[in-house]
């Protein structure tokens, strides 16, 4: 993968790239949106705790495909309020701590999810040989 961050535009203001180029012939995995739902069915309070569960779930999905966080080329995240952005971003940054190429990223504020206790949802695209 190759990070695309042109000097002609403002730099990213967080841990992401403006674009990512994928080499020919890679396998691609796209996850469904993951909510902060723990394996035991519990939903913790707070965006960081929920986002951490989202990324644990994403890691398990990627592992099943023989991939990991280093293979993520795009992250889409949805939060229900601006106040939830820092918690989500802290969990995302921890998930991507060892990435050599930062993925592209989209973060959207939405009105809600299927259950009112959910405050964040995350989905990713990943690519590997």
C-alpha cells in the first residue's frame, strides 16, 4: 500500500492519509459496521470503550482472513455526537499504532443506531497479498 497525501492540499489533522493506493493483485476484505457490543452482549458506556470493542471485533474478522490492523486501507466511523469523537479517535489511534501506512478515513456524525445505547460504529476495508 502507498499513502497519498499531496503537498498541494492541507495535511490530515489526525492519524490518516488522504488516500491509499493498493497494488494490483491484493485480496480485499470489507467488514460490516461493528458496534460496541461485547461478546457477552453487554454494551459499555462511552465512545472509547465502545470503539475499543469495535476494533477488537474488526481485528477478529481480519485475523480470520489472515490479515491485521497493518492491512487496513480505509476506516469509516460513525458517532452520534461530536463529544464522542475524542474517545473514538483514541481507540482508532491505538488500533493503528503499528501501521506503516496510515489508512484513509471518514468520520460522520449520525442521528443514531439500532439501539440508543450505541454511540459509535466502525467499518474497515483491508488489503493484503
